[in-house]
C-alpha cells in the first residue's frame, strides 16, 4: 500500500480539504481567495485519489490543533521551574518549522 493510499493519509488529505472549504464558508478567507481554494482542494483531491473514492469521515483540523496547543501548554505548566529546563520549555513552545535556505547573492 503506497503512502498516499493509506487510510490515515487519505483522511488527513480529506481533512485538509474540509478545513479549506470550511474556512471559505465561515468567512475566514475572503471571496477573492475562492478560486485559489478551489484549485488547491482540487489538486489535493486528485493527488490522493479522493475524487474516485471519497473519504466520508474527515476530522476537524481546528479541533485537533486546539487540542494540541492545550496539551503543549499543559506540558510546559507541569515542568518544574528549574533553569536547566528553560531550554526544554522554550523548545516545547516553539512551533516546529523546517529551516529555510537563504539564497546567496553573487
């Protein structure tokens, strides 16, 4: 089974599409973004084969992310106030982002 046909991967892709569609419906995104969102959802849907075999139970990504943030805050609140843990505390609170490469002029 390839990665993009794995049920969990397909549910995640369907959940991303649902998030984008809901963001458009609830006013989070402007009407000007409608065409871009249609293109994005179409690409995701096609890439993961959701057009031919739709996923019927996508999860609400806002709820999942909210739970993640609350859990992360609780983890930090339960760490003892020890200067050795300052680094660990800051790493837990930082969003995880991949480093970007900067172009060199020359």
